[in-house]
């Protein structure tokens, strides 16, 4: 397929509307309402044009319904980090920024991604309603934890007059946290029991880690071990130039998933029969504990990825325990 025959689209998403640009077809940049009716009209338009890939930025949730509507219509959708899109625009010499320009830049990015052999890893998996609800519960739990931490920190320095107010807020947040966690566990038990049982056969993975992985990492089991590690942000990045070999480090990725994976790994290095000896061996070789722990995070994630891909529960004999 020649580059000229490829039809791609870029969508700049706002709260009330979306701006659309298409490359490879006769289409004048247009604006659609960001509501169900606008989504249906846009999906029909893009399908008629034969669009092969749609790229949009993650905007904190305003893009979610549109992405699902386009995927339901059979279109491939990649939701990229806004920083990646802006870096691409700067690399192309595009300094100006408007909704229409951003849509055009995203369409150009789509054309580049479509030529990559690993384009599949950029495609957002279709999230059904139950997975969206689980993601909402996981997000709400994280928000409540952040509020609880803030109130506890305020309590340490609070004067006696305001302490009862802060303590009342802490009690209320804890009650809400218990309620959300109960809803999350019940939702997983009802809709994701099989996958949850599979993940929790690995020591270190509890109900919270399992729910977070299912909600925040739907690509689990669909990517290679290197791709899934890079997606989460636990893959070492090279920093070499000429004869200089820079220090490897991890960066980027999905911070919420990585945070929960870190806590799971803290348990795994004590109780998991495959992770513990790996951690001990790295520490004995002179690695600092945090480097060894990140390596264990990557190893645990790789194992979970293989388990989900093959549908095989944890088996210590398969991991060199």
C-alpha cells in the first residue's frame, strides 16, 4: 500500500466539541459536537472515507466516549499522551497551537504510526461498559486515598480548634473508601471473576492490584514482554551516544498501574517463590535495592502478561523457582 493511498484522521478533543482533520482523502477540517449524536455522525463520516487509523490525545476522560463510539464502528483508535503529540509537533516545526492545527498534527502522527510494524501496540483496546465502570471505581479509590493522605498531613500541624473538623473528614473519607472498595470487589466478582482468580494465583497480587491491572492495563496478555514493560514504564531506557554508555533508567508509562505494581512487588520479594530469589540474587550481585526492586516489578509484570496470554494460572515450576 502506498503512502498516498493511506487515509488517517486526527481528532483534537475538547469538552463541548471535537475538531477533525483527515489526510489521504477529500475532507475539509470540520468540528463536531462531543456528544452521542456528534459521535455517531463522525463515526459514519470516517467510515465512509475509509480511515485506517484515528489518533487523539488523552484529555482526562473527554475522549473516552468518542473513542468507544469509533471503535464500535470498526475504526482503529490510538489515544496518545498529549506530551508525545506536542513533542511531535515541535519536531515537525509546528510552533503554533489551535484546535484545527492540533487535529492536523495528530493526523500527521497517525500517518507515521501507521507505517510502524508495531502499530498494534498504539491501538487502544475496546473497553466495554463493565470495564469502564471498574476503571471509574479504581480511580475514585485513588482519589479518596489522596484526600485521606492530605487530611492526615493537615492533622499533624492543626491547632486544637480545627482538629475535630479534620478528624470528622478523615472518618467520612474512610467510610467512603470502605464503600468504594466493597463496590469494586463486588464488581470484579460479578464481571471479571475468572481473570481475577487467574491474576491472584501469583503471590503478591491481591484484590486491589488485580482490579487496578484489569482496569488500567487492558493490554495485559496482548503485548510482548518488552512492549508491556515499556507501556507500564518499568523498561530500562538506553542513553548511549558514540562511545558513551549512559546509565539506564525507567521513565514514562502508566503511573497508576506502576504504583500498584510497586506495592505488589514489595510483597512478592518476600513471599513469591520466583521473585524472592531473583531479588536476593540481584542484591548479592551489588545492585542497589531500588534497582533490584524495579527489575522484580518488570519480572512480575512479564509473568502476569504470560499468564493472561496463555490462560495459565501461576505455576512455580515454569518460573525457575
